[in-house]
C-alpha cells in the first residue's frame, strides 16, 4: 500500500474552529484532515479532484485581511491557517476531533 501523503519533513500547526492541530507540510488540506482523522475521512464522499465540492472550507490565512473560501482537496496547507467554516460532510467526518458547536458552511 502506498503512503497517501506527499513527502514532508515537518509538521505545521493549523487551527480548526480554534483547536490546534499538527499536520504534514506540503500536503493538501484534505490530506491533512485525513492525517488528523485517518479512520473517518476515507469514508467521506470526497472525489479528491474538485468535482464534488464536499470539501469546501472557509479559512483565514496569516497574511490575508479577509477569510477565503476554498476546496481543501486543492489547497496546500499553510502554517498558522485558521479554518473557520467547513462543509457538513467534512464536519461529519471530523466530528470526533471538533468542538460540538463548530459552524458549518452553507
């Protein structure tokens, strides 16, 4: 079985609804969610190629003034990024790792 993650040398810190996580650098945000919850993300209805739109998140990047919406299957993780909203599908897959009052993207 091949490794699902791109090669990485270190973990970087991101925040999801205020909770801090260490994830592998140089990987898509969706792969980082899989790193956080390897037992549930593979069961989500994700296409991994931007067709389904089930991996949509809103995040605040360190150097941006405004939050931006993006597909986590296409965005490479950045240190100190803050996820502020996510799709219902992602929230369901990450439910054991997130606060119960985590907001959901519309």
